[in-house]
C-alpha cells in the first residue's frame, strides 16, 4: 500500500513537499516487534528509513532495499534463569 506524506519545512531550500512511496516505514517494524512479531514479513523488502532520521538529516524521503530476518534469543535475568524472547 503506497504511503502519502506531506512535509512542511522551516528551511526555504527544502520547501513544502508531498511524496508517495510504496514501502513500509522502518519505524513501523518496532511497533510490530512489540505488539506481534509474527506479523513481520521476512526476506528482501523495501523500507523507508527512520522518519525521524530522514527529517533531521534533511535527506530526501525514499525507500531503500533491506533484508529482514528473525531469530529467537535467550534473555538472562542475571539469576541463572532466563526466558525465550
């Protein structure tokens, strides 16, 4: 599903922008990890890098190639016991 965003900049050189990108925002992955990691599709994808980074770095908003993988890790509580995450 394409994402349409409008940006309004204080900086005259950037001006106001409206873009349409068919990719998933990187920021959304962190929400899915927290809420339901099973919803994250793995493999080669196009992601929009962190929207906060994009805005503060003044780089143009565009999708980039990424590879998404998942693995289970063992978290230690420091008391000899841990849990699978």
